[in-house]
């Protein structure tokens, strides 16, 4: 499974990336962590003529807290760095909770958030987390920078709203407010596998109550799927078993899962219902207390 | 001279047999300094990549290699026609499997590709990467034919016949019958039945299939470095089909990264590499990549079995009746054949139990899918799952405890030798004692009590048992009598060197199970030297005695016995010389930890090194007619029993989440009776590895196909192998019922774990689901299948 | 622009300068260019873990890294880590417990386990069996069934922890 032949260029600045890409006329691929790209090359699913290594572009690195109250995570932040960073743990703890679910340590040491979002695997954790936290993806290209809301970033199976000449520079998350709750639950056949079904959930704490949550599924569609009807059925907390049951029924409006090797659409819907109950259970529990 | 080995007397001289010593090979392996075939680099070495059929069934039209040959670094592109001129086809049938038929097969097919993944052209280049580039540029005009992919309809009239000259898609059919099954079912107090499925899966050796072939034009010898379990068999096959004398072919095995039966078969692409090496006169290497492995390593265990069991009013099993159907590939695999798995199923169902009436049928049919053949434990996991599944159904139907039902029906430990209703001859087994030991080890009563309590809280734990028999130490009755040139005997040459060190060359081989370790232990004890002066040679047809390699758990029992006998003979030869040197009767002397000693007192008379010096360098000082053969070869073959059957019993304790269908394996136990244990550490680890391999087939592994014959699991992402986080701790216990066929008394142990694990898992899952009245019988027991059984999702 | 790239990196402490084909992954570089055969390929798509090596001190899948991208980086393989003696206790435990059978997964398994145990002496905590299993969950072994491997890693963790009593080593 040797990759087909290609040229390789290392870029140190964004300007260099844009230039190299333009010169390759659309037949170049960007190499960040390489954890998805190299496998695609090995299967010859991807046969670019040029690989542009962006792993040294300084403008893509770093984690910082912005005066606007956002946590800015550079695209080249590795999963390992993400989970370990104090600012991430403080301001977007959902991300730190999600990272251990991603593959295995060796992958997390090199895989990046930018790579994960650009690859847009429908069963991946971070895209769903970004949607759940209403992150914005900072895309940059020769024509400048723009912020794309996570909700509209993922456009289909392995597809994003990035223009052909754009790349992800950073991801910005609203800093968590006191009392905000978020959790991620997933079901896998084996530790580290892509999820059979997963759910990233977030709820804001206002006036001593958790508000209507944001529920974002993964592994059950072409990308992150927002379960709006189910969330509205839940409404603000507390979430009684009756409300949860109602929300589970309404999931049928939100989800239209394609079959995969783990199961047919009904299996996926069923797992989605199970995850809803679990996530709601975890959200509604005080930090430090284990959910049932 | 006889040698009495008492496993209890660990302070006997040179007591290595029975001790848990670490393997001598392990040190270099943990330092990454092993030498596997792909590590070998020789001058002017070339690489092969194969063009493989994308279609399950298609006529091969024009092969246009012009673009491929235009790439720098590409030397040749070979087609079926090119290689057929240099290689005779083979047909994989065994004469004792009556009526068996299969079509001739060549390294590359001439006219038709019959499975998606079949190699149809070979590209030779100076690197694997360039060979792959070129393979992608070979253009073949295909004429797609309808594929045969449903074993249930393989013999129906409308279904295409894959090899028209064979007349139909039937490979082999057999009914094994004794007693009066019809009567037994007619008069039964209870009849239980189920339809079982064993899912097609494969071995996934971490080191892929690998071969480096060199043909030396200077002396017309073919030298192969091969990741194979049976180098002498490969030597035989290559010599025969490449039209070379046996003496001109040498097969060498170095370190092998796992085999489990996958690497004991003849693969057309590997034969192609040997032919190419011969044609080109340059070394040629082929290492399958993972994608190729899934599409060309043998698959196994694709069965549908309808089973019934009859029980009388006393709760005794009176009959088993099974109907097995299995879909193999388009060819039976050479030379062991692809009918053996089905044949084993009809030989082994009901194995542990005492009942009079038996009927078992197997139907083996061709499919346009990857060829199947023997894979660790072969038919045992299937036969055990069917047997133990029916036994649990029987216990449930009678309302009695599954252990109690087994105790009532297992062959009693003092009723041997005996022959099973299936015709299997047992020398001595310990089913009852083993089950007793297992029940103690696992605290069965405690687990049952806990299960009850947890059920009340909605937690579904299950306990499942699997008693099993396992064939080891095969005689020629397995392959030889069928005409296959597969050796059931084995040999060992032991040699004392001038400094008292010892070299043992053996025909059994090493793939990580510890063959070299146990041969070393046996030889050190038999000769009477410290273990660290013994060096073992395996895996070289030129320098070891002619043997059979390692398969069907024959290494310890057959290879070990040859080593023991050779070691004893070598010691005797040394003592005869010592007697002459010391003016003592040889019987009054012994060789202990490298010293000639006075047998009665243990007093050291002379170091072995001194004897070595004299024999090799000062032979003039010995009596002229004194024999001084410090190198002895012995061969061993089993003579009384076609197989040395072993027995064991396993238990699985697990929890089923009835919301998700996921199964958590809490713990696993196996009690194994493999006769005399040479190294308990190695046996335990073989059992554990085998158990997990069986669990893989039970819960995770499945080679699934589209109706068009496309394998839908192509990578390690889709094909799920067991990984550490989901596997349980596995406790192993032992009973030892030695075989009297040999001095060593060892039977085999390598496949026992795999034989019983799927049945134990299945029974545990069904035990967990008992409150729901749900059962699963189709492996792998995926979350979807479990949820469907309890009605949480629709059946698909 | 050619398909070859000049790289200069450190491999097992040795400075290496080579021109490599752009498409060559790190494992092929180690094996074909440097003759370091202890790192190996099992699946070539990043799942089995047989290719696990250390890059800049952290474990990584060698088959998912282009050698061309490692200019200025540092790579350690099983041979180098063995020679330093850093994992001697782990290797001894693997041998003693037969946690290594065919040996093919072993280099990757050892380097992965070593990363888990690296901090035991400093933190004074040792991973549980469940944590060990989870950390090793990306390393496929077909021979052992994992139990002996977990035993070995657990034993070494405990030994290192007790070895650190009374202060940092």
C-alpha cells in the first residue's frame, strides 16, 4: 500500500501555502498531522501531485484567550495539546473530555484539530463538539480571513464550507460561562474506534436552571447532526424521564441515519435514543457527582 | 534405556521438562532484533506487486502491460501464460475424502478470475512502490460473469457452475452416521434444535505473508526464505510443481510474525514468486500488504449448521443430528484441502459426550470468494459451538443447571480408551475432572448468586460453558492416507560439541509459540546438560531432519518426542564413551548438568567437555572399536491413535448491555488437559492467545460480502480484531493425562483456546439474555444481532 | 521541483542526512534507507500499531508520517531505546512473562507501554489494569491475548513506583 508519487513542499508562512496551492492548480493537498491524509494516500484514495506540509506555519499554532471572551485554538494544535492545555480545560472543557475518545495515544500525539475539522469524518468527535459549542472556524485564504459558524461548516460527507483556496487557521469557542454544562457520550465496538453513534451536548445555566440544550449527534448522518426537535422537546431542565422519553421519540424527526457496518437505520436511531438519555443524565448532574 | 519423567520431582537432575522457563528467542525479539523475511535484503533483489481481480468472477481478456513496462524501474510483467510454461498446476483433493473434487490451479489463472482479490498478473520492479505504480497501470479487459456468492443456493440448478468441467459446485459431501438417529428422535423425551452460523473470518497475522525467492543459476538451486509453518512441505510442493529435484530446493524460516494456520498453505501468488525467481535468476521478494491480505489470505469458518439433540427422560443425551453447509472459495486450497474443516465438524460434534446415536452431514460448496482452509482450531470452534449450544438448550429444556447437565452426560474419566459415535478414538480424557476444577477456579456458585442479585437490578450477566475435545499429534490418517505429501513423522538430531555444548536440529518450527524453547528444555534434560549450552535449529529443510513443521498442535507431542529420544540416545552414546574412559560400566554413570557423574553417589567423574575433547581431538586414546557417535538422530511417529485427542473446558463470565447490545467480558477461564506439560508458562500463553482469537470470531471478526462478491471489509478499520481494552483476564488451569504413545507423554495445546471460546461466549450471552427469552446463534454476536434478538431493533 | 526531498534529522541520537522520495513514510525510511528493521509495517494505514516509534519524544505511527516532513526532528526506534537501557525493566518483564510470542507487535507495544509508564516515578501513581488496557488499545497483538502484556506493564509500573519511594531517582 505504497502511496503514488507526489512532490513535497514545506511552507513556513500562510503566503507560501497560498502560493504553492495556486501554482499546483488545485491538485495539492495540505499535510498537517497526517493522521487521515497518509492513510488516504496509502489506499490511493487520494493521488495529489503535490503535498504541502503546513505543519511549521506559525500562524496556525497556539492556544490563547481573546479579549472578546473566546478561546482561540490554532489549527495545528494536536489532540494531545488540546486536552492538556489549561485554557482549554478552563474555557472549553468539552474538548478536553472528547480528546481521550479520539483513536489512540499515538494518533492523538500528532493529529490536529484543524485536520480533524477539515477532514470532516461523520463519526468524528471534534466536529460535533464544535457545533455543540457554537464555535466558529476561522478560515483563511489569499482573499483574506473569514469566520464560518460551525453549524454551517460541515456540508456533507467529508465535505466542508472551505473554499478550494482556503484552509483552517484557528477555531474559536465562546468561553464557557459559570454553570455551563457540556458532555460527550459515544458508543464504540472497541476503545478508540469511530463511534457507532455519538452525542455532544451543551446546556447553558441561567437563573439556576439549565436551558434548552444543544444536542449534536455524530456517526448517524453525513456529518454532525443537530437534534433540534429532540432538544426543544426537552426544553429547560430539570429533565424528567417523561421529557426524555418524549425527546427520544422526536429524534425520528431529527435523524435519518444511513446504514453502516454496525447496523441499519433503526439500530442507529435506537442507539441515538440511548445516548440521549445518557447525555441528559450527565448534563443534569453537579460536577464531581457521577451520573448513573 | 528408559527415562522416567515424574513432573512432580522438580529437583531431579537437569529438570527442565515441566518448568516455566522464559524462551531463549524472546530477548532478541523484545529488542526489535528479530529477523523476519521482510528484513532480509540481498543484492539485486527485486519486488513483486500483483494485479488482482476487482471482480468476483470474470473472464480475463487482453492484458495490456505496455504502460506498466514503460515506468522506470519496472522489469517484467508476468501473466498466467508466462508462468504456466514453468509450473505444473495442482489440484487440492484428498483421496480419503471420498468424492472430493476441485479444479486445477496455477500460480496465475489462464482464463478466468474466480474471486475478487485473485492475483492475475505479476509486476516485477526494483522497489515495491514502483511495482505498485506499475500494477495500477496494467490494463485488463474483463468480461464479468455472474458470481456465486450464496452457499445456500450454490447447488441449485440456476446457479452458475464455477468450473464447468467439474459439473457442479459441490466439492465434498459426507454423512457420518452411527446408531439409530431416527429412532432416538422419535422416542425422545425432549428435542432441542437451533440453526447456528459461524461467520467467515480470517487470521490477520501481524506479519503479512512474506517470501523471498532466489534461484541460483550457478548451481540450479532454488532457495526460499518463507514465512511458512511447514518448510519441508513447501520444499516438496515447489520441487514438484517447478520440476526440480527435491535436493535442489531449500526452504528457510527465520522469525515469523504469527501464523495460526494462515501460513501453512500453498498460495498461488507465493508460488508465482518462486517461478518468477527461477525465470529471472534474481532474488525476488513479495510481502503482501494488508489490503491484499484481506483479499487473499485464506478465510475460514463460513458455515451454517442445523443441529438437533435428543434427550431421554433420565436427562441423558441420546442423539445428535447435524447438517453442516459451508461455502469455501473457488478452489480447494493445496495441499491440505478445504474440505477438512467441514469434515472435522462431522467428526467432532458431540465429542465430549456419552451418547449412542449420531448423524452428521457436511456439504462443502464452491463460492466466488476468497479461498478458505485450515485456520487455528479448524472445525473445532464450530463443532464445539454447535454441541455446547445444543447442550445448553437441553439443560434449559429440562430446567437443570448447565454444569449438572454436562456432568450427567460427559464421558466419564475412567471409561477410556473408547471411540466416539463419530468414530474418533480417545486414549484418555479428563472431562469430568476438568469441569470440576473449572467450577472451583471460577467460584461458580458465587457467580450464580451474584447474577441473581444483579438481575433484580436490571444488570444482565451471563455465565457460559464449553466442554471440548481437540485433536493433536496427527498421524498420517489426517493427510498422508489421502495422498498428500505432508509428513506426520518428525525428527531431531542432537549433537554434543567438543566443549560440551549441544546443538539440536528439529523438523518442527517456530512462529512464536515456543517450539525452540521446549525442544531446548527437552534436549537439555535428556542429554544432561545445563539449558544455556543448548542451541536449537529449526526451519531449514537443508539442515534439519525431514519433518512436518508446526500445525495441528504437533510440535510438543511429535517433535518433542523425537527430540527426547535423540537426546537420550546421545546421552547413552556419551556414557558409553565415558565408561571406556573411566573404566566404569556405562550403566553406573550418568550425565548431569554437563558432568559425567557416578550414578549412585552423584560424584563428578569428568566434565562432558573433557569427553568432547577426547572424542573429537584425541580419538587415538580411545579403544579402536568403541562407538563414539555423539550425534544421534531419532524420528517419531504416532502409531496407535490417529490423533492424540485432548480435552478442556472453558467458561465465560460477561455482561450484556440490553440498551446498546455491547458485551463486556468480565473474565474467562480455561482448564486444559494436554498431557505432559513441558513449559506451563508457554502453554498458558498459547491458551490465552487462542481464547482471544476465538473471542474475535465470536464478537468482532467477519469477512462480509456484497451479493456481487465484493469483500466489504477491506481494512483494519472495518475488520475488527480483538484489542486489549475489550479482552478479559484469562485464568488457565491444568489437568495432565499423559499419552502412553510416547515417553514424553505430551499432547498438543496450541489450538485449545480457540476451540472452546466462541461456544463459551455464545452460551454466556444467551445465559445473560435468559430473562428476555432471547437467543443468538449467528457469529459474530454483534450489538445489532443482540438487540434484534431481544426485540429492541428489527432483525436485518 | 523533484519528488525527492533533502532531510536532516536525528535517529537514535545519530545525525542523518538523506534525500528521500517524498512519498516514503517514516517506517520505509527507517527500514529501507537506514536498515533499522525493528520498526515495522503491519497495516500501513495507522490502525495496528506495529509501526509505533518515537518522534520528538512522543509515540507516533511511523506509517502515517512522511519522512520528508521530519527535517530537524528526532526519531527513536526500538533499537535505540533498547540500547539506552531505558526500557530494560519492561523488556525483562515481557521475557519473564512470555508477553512476547512472535515478537512482531512487541517493539510498538513496548514503546507505547513506555510512554504510559514514563511518569510513574515522578507522579508516584501507577496505572490500573484497565488504564493499561486502554492505553494499549491501539496496539494489535494476535498471539498473546494481551493478558501477559498487561501483567508485565502492571508489574513494571509497581516496581518503578516503589523504586521511587524516598524521592526522585
